[in-house]
């Protein structure tokens, strides 16, 4: 049975979450705009500032332990009823660059995360069509054990990447559906998926493929902004949300969201 998502949601039952669990990629975003190296303290202060400014408007805030959680808690930066989601993933990649692989972060104690007030745990899977589904399943199995130990909802995010073997074919839009179908077997309490077509082009096609993701995952899911250019984000969310169905009627005793656009993740 899936765990309730009420502590991640607004009173209406809608999810409006802010993710600020970026690590080396965030360092890479700052680097072009300054002449000095980007210290860890700058990343931490940014996350604290985001928490303080945006948590009054968010239902939950996703943060990493490495640079954010303790400072946000110590400085009491979370406002109102905004819940805290702890990233349980270790992001593997070059300094100042995007992650190329993920693993379970051995330094994330799920009991401690629960005891300091976390309302969910999140794990990122980088999905490639030339990598073993069994290896991915084992990773997620280990993550789900952390959720069971702590009693916290499992939030699984998939980002579809091109295959390591460049000779293999790659159809991102179809593989978003295949990845969601694979993730359904992992039984996440909440699934995070990329916007079809990065929200560009024919928005009817975005809507159609969002509906296919709904059918494939069979559980509540939210869209993330990975790869979506900022000018297209609002329209992308609307297109993804106009036909995607609310798939968990037992989520709350309150009314269901009017459409999937009320079940969104905002990452800026």
C-alpha cells in the first residue's frame, strides 16, 4: 500500500514542490557569473535563501544533506507548513558538472531525516537504454528499504539519458514512456518525470505523451523542469497537465485537484 502524501501537499491536495537538491551542477551554474571559485558555503547559503523565500508558497522543499538540510534546519529557514524532502541519492559526476550516475548516499540516515522533520525521501535514477534494468531495480530496492525503515514516502525521479553506447538508437520521447513503465514495478509513492518534448513544439503532443506516462506509471506523478527552457515552462506544465489524470483517489479526503496542472513541481 502506498504511503499518504498529505504532508507533501497543500490543503487542497495539490503538490507544489521546490527542488533545491542540485549539487555540483549548481556550482557549475554559479561559476560563469563570478571570477572566483564557488565555495561550498555559497551553495549552502543559496539553498537557505531559497528555503526562506519560497517555502511560504511551496507545499514541500527537496534538499540534499551535503549542502542544505542541516543549515536550513539550524537557521529555521522553512516557513509555514512547507514540508522537507531529503535527497537520499549520491550524485556521481565531475566537479561543477552534471551527474553521470547515482548511488545510495551512505551518509543519509533515514531515521535521522525523519526525526528532524523530513516528510519524504527522494532518489534519482539516470535511465539509459543500454544499462541493466536489474541494476536499476536493485538500487531502487535499497532505496525503498530506507523508506520502509523510516516510514517516509518514496519519491523516485527518472531522467532519461542517451545510451553510453553511441551506436545504439535513442528516442527520448518513447523512452520516457518505457522508463515510467519500468518504474511502475518499483511502486513509488510519488514519481517524478521529465516533460515530454521538453515542452516545446506542438503542445497537443506534449499532452498526449503526458497521458501515456500517466497510464504507464499508474500512480501520482509530478513534472520537473529538467531540460525545459524557462520561457516554455508554464505552457509545458499546462500541456502536461491538461489531460493527465489524478490517479490516487485515496490520497486525501479533501477534493481532488481539478487537473494535473495542480499537481506540479516547480523547479527554478
